[in-house]
């Protein structure tokens, strides 16, 4: 037994992958394709994707928002976990990267569940508030530009219903001297976000040490 979380050595991480991850072939192909691209580190890990899919199914989420789509791994994970009439609003600014995402959404048969909006995410969130009103979404995933995390969070607090979840990625990027870039501008932005949500009594939270850190925020 242990009073703290295990450190993931290479052997333990390999065991996790071998005894937990059930990655559909379409996701594995997308992950392999993306691994050789610039900014490949922006893609979430397969175990994180499976964890997020479980959260969507456990919460019965039907309407989701994603901020930061890249080549589409996380959006594909979420869309596959949604019911047939589920809906995901995917926000990004790159037509090139999301062109890959669209191809794999189509191959997986979930393209009809995903609405891609190619414009700054804050604009999309404002449009959703104006057109749909507050509390109409069940789950949101923040994985876009880090300096705007707090602004995204405040908008999502309005859009996601009470009892719904907001998941913020990369929130352990700031921790530990061994992490590359721990004193960078990105890390400072994430540290500010972590401090901000930790003090926020509007939510319950847990920082899960999966991937590069995933903070789950349940709206009270």
C-alpha cells in the first residue's frame, strides 16, 4: 500500500499501456501519423484519451466543447464516446491541422457529431453564449493557448451546466525542476490558472497526474 501516487517509471508506464489502453485502430493510426509532425507534443496520450472517454460516458455527456483541436485525437476520442445524437463543438484556428482531423472523423463515422469552428475560441464561446445561453453543455476540454486559460475557464463556467465538468490539460507542466520549460511564459500562465481555480469555490477540483496533468473541475 502507498500513501501517495506512484511515480511512472518506463516499466510502469508500459504496464499501464499494456493492461489498460484499448485504443481503436483509427485512433492508433491518427496518433502514429501525428507523432512525426511538428508540435506532436500537443497530442494527448492514449491513456488520457481513454480516461476522458470514460468521463464522458460516466457523466452521460451529450454536448461538449473542445478548445484546441490540433490533428483531432482528443476530439475523435470524445466523439466516439458520445451517443449518436451527441454534439461536439471543436475550436481551432488551423485549417491545415484540422484538415487531418476531419479526415479521421470521417473515417471513424463521427463527422456528423462534430462542428468545427475555425476562429479564435473566445469568439466562439461568446457566440455560443449568445445563441445557446448558459448551462447548455455537459463537458468542456481546454487544450488551447495557455495565456487564455483563465478567460476560457470563465466563459465555460457559464456555458457548462451545474454538475458538468471542465477538463484543463497540461496543468502539471509547471511542476518540478526537471520539466522542460517550467519557468517559461507558458508555465507561468498555467501556474496562474492552477492558483486561480484552486481558490475558486464555484467548483470542486482534482488535478489528475495523467499525461502532462489534467485538472478536472466540477461546477457546483
